[in-house]
């Protein structure tokens, strides 16, 4: 299939991070862009999410906190007001 050139504007930092990641995968950035365009053509969809995705480290911390809560570990009682909470913390 004949090739063509697409000129797009992206933030320099975005391009460099994407290129670095593509290189780490052993691929040129153009292969990544082509694959995404082909998926867009195949599915007819572009996925955008208003829901933020948590970084893996944050997700792990949340799972740990949830396990602590379920195990009644590392939790405090409920407080009526801020002063009560501060008194508890200062003990």
C-alpha cells in the first residue's frame, strides 16, 4: 500500500514520551500511530473517557486501604467535629 505523510501538531513532551515508549517496545512511533488509525477505521470508534484512570501505584494503595478497612485495621472511630479529631490525633 502506498504511504503518505500526515502532519499533526502535538506537544513536544507528548511526542518525546510516546517515541521513547515506542522505542522501548522496539517499534517506531509511526507504527503505533498507524495501528491506532487502523483500529479507528476497523471499529469506527474513538474511545474517550471522562472517568480518570488511576495510576497503578494509587490503585495498589487504595486496595491496601480497603483491605485494612475490611479487616478493621488502621482505622479510627468517627468524630463529631474537627476538634475531637485533632484531640485524637494529638494523643
